[in-house]
C-alpha cells in the first residue's frame, strides 16, 4: 500500500501561482511513476501531468503546457506540481496518484490521494 497526501491548494487570483506537494509513504517512492489529475464540479477527472520513476521523463496535458511543471524528489518521497499563470478554469480538486508506469488515464494508477482544492478567482 502507498499512502498519498496532497497539500498546497488554496485560493489565488488569476495570473497567480501555487505549488502543490504530494508526500508518499508506505512503500518505496522511487518504484512508482506519479501523476496529477484534477476534477472540477460536474466534470470527469482529467489528466494534468505525469512523471517517471526516476524523474527523467515527464509530460503534461496540452492545456497546461508552458504553465504547469511536474517534478519529484525521491529523497523526500514527494512529487510537486508548480502551477503558474493560473486561470479560473483551473479551479478544481487536484489529486496525485501512483502507479507502475506514466500515463494519462486514471486506470494507469493504483493509489490516489484525497485531493487538495485549488480555486482561482477572476
């Protein structure tokens, strides 16, 4: 089992920045690829970004390219999502997830955190 706890969400004005963190415990963090997803009210959970076990490979959804960056620190068992130039449409609950491989669909991940709310005001 892997336990994931997200933090760093909050209320920010459009154009602002937030950095989300997700701390893992329970098993070897470096054995898992990590992903970030988000879910807005009334919408399905959607892919945001993913990073490989070593951190050498990462990619993100087109709608966040140039604004969001995923990174990980295996020594700290933590994955980050740096979010810049935030827009009101980025408002959602953000979830981190762990799985054996990188991927852009929820079925690629075995473990999920509880989520952290991000609200962007206009």
